C-alpha cells in the first residue's frame, strides 16, 4: 500500500500563507499542516484550522526564521539576536549551537512554551516537525524526543530524502550539500526515534526542490511513490510577490499551491491507488 501525507509548513507565519494552505486543502490534496505557535498570524491559523477540522495539524517547532520567541527575551537570551528575534536561518543557529553558545535549557523552555500554546487551542495535534528541520540535529533530537514523551505526541517528521532523487529538478550545489547533511542527520535520528517508540513516515520528499515544487515534479514523485508511508513537504501561499519581499527564501509559493491543486495530479492519486492521510494516520506497529 502507498500512503501519502502532504504537509504544508509555516501555518501561522503570514495570513497569505495560511490562506494558501487552506486553499490547497479544500481545492487540492494537501492533508496536513504545521502550526508556528510563535508566529504573527497564529490566531488566524487557529481560526482556519478549527473551521477545517479534517486538516491534520502539527506543531512547527521554531528556533529560526526571524520571528520572536514566546518567552521573554531575558529567558531565552542565547536564542535571539540583538533585536530579540530568532536568527534568520539555520546556518546562524548551527554555528552558535556548535560553539556551545546556545543554552539547551532555554531551547527546552521555549519549545515547551510553543507546544503548550498549540495544545491550549484545543486542536488535535498530530505531530512535531520544525522550521528549517532543526529538530533532527544531533543534540536537538534528544530534546524533541523528551518533549514528545512529555506531551504525548508520538509522531515526528523525518526529513530523510534519498540522495539519489532529483525528480528532474536541477538543484544547485548548495542545495545538494544541504540535502546530504540533512539526510545524514535524519538517519542518525531514526534509530533514536524508533527506540523511543516515535513514529515517522518511511519516505520524504520536498527538500532538494523545497519551495520549487511544480505540477510535473509532484507528478514525478507520485509516479515513483514507494510502498509504505511517504511525506511530501510543501510551502504554498497566495500573493507570492508580497511574500517574497518578506521572506528571502526564494520560494515559489503559488506554483507550489498549483502543484497540489492541479487536476492532473488529483486524478493521479486515484489512478495510482494512493491513500491520502495526515500524520494521525501513521498507525503501523511501533
């Protein structure tokens, strides 16, 4: 059997991202999203989630991205910059973390606050993942496993994309190296997750072409979908030109939305015998 989760990241970051995710759910085959509990459009995301209860909701643990933490700055001083916000990208965070300049107790406290805010909404939380995949880094994965046990969330994204996969996407060298490092970290984390009784999909797509998925790339993934449980990560949104001015990630927000609403790909799901689920549908034996 082929089970497929389509998870849209960054729910709560901006109202136009929220709107794109909901359109992809209602008009296409996005099945799941990840809620950023410290982001500016959190309340709007929660309102939309409650209006669409079949959409799976995870928590997008956040330590980067230029957003503010939930806890006061003096409680998380090692996590924020001089402006009181998280570093813009994972490179800045990893440098500080590797040099021992990030306090793990502050990470634990801030992520706990984010999780508790998500749970306080009354939404059913299906899983954890993280902004820019920091949760699988050595050292951080142990904190996330601790939080998973504490809050009873036993499903986590494992962004281990096969290093041989391109799907026809012509990635730059930086993307290829970044994907390799992430896949290695993910595979190191896999055994820890299994030993902790935490479930994750067997397969993952959306790193190499992250923010650049097209109708044809998604069709290629589905044509070659392996048996078992697969997650495809996506970043849909509306008004892409405006989002580009705010977030310098080079994402093609509206093209990614089209990839998961295109009739060609909707029809492919049935013809390929693919079962759409969210993370709540991960139910194989631990």
